[in-house]
C-alpha cells in the first residue's frame, strides 16, 4: 500500500517537470518569433508558425496541464500552465518574457497564477 502514494507523488512531480520544460520550450519559441517579427505571439500564432506543436496551443490538457496565454503585446507575454485536476501535479505556473517561471503550490486547489506572481523557480 505504501508504493501507491509514492507512485502518485512521483507522477505528479514528473508532470510538474514536464510543464516547466514545455514553458521553457515556449519561451525559446517566443524569442525566435520576436526576433523575426519584432513582437511576441500568442500560442496559436506560435503554432501557426511551426514554432510549437499545434497541440500545445489547443487549450487541451498536456500531461495534466492546460497552457494558455495572456497579456500578449509587442513587448510582453505571459504563458500559464494550470493543472487540469488538483491531483495532476503539485503546482500551477506562469512564464513571462524574461524567461522567469513562477509557481503557486496548493494541494487543495488549482488556478491561474497571475503574471509574475508566485514563487520564482531558480535555475
């Protein structure tokens, strides 16, 4: 019986890690788009340009997380990664044009992390 809770914790941690990795891929795609077009893009625009996978922009869960964008302007963007269900991961995230990833950890609730809010993940 002890193995099942440990397995669940491991799967949640792996989903968190996958969400962070995809956020960093999106950040690199945003940098390429900005260099070419002198502005930042929505997820759909990144997908249309072939800079991210189409499924990354479709607002369907990817490994337990939903990815959305907000505050996309010529100089800014925010990408949100929110758990599809509370048990899918430990944290919800956001990424800004600086490449900084922030998170909020709450095992009882999930939700959109406001731009630049939460705890900064250090690399």
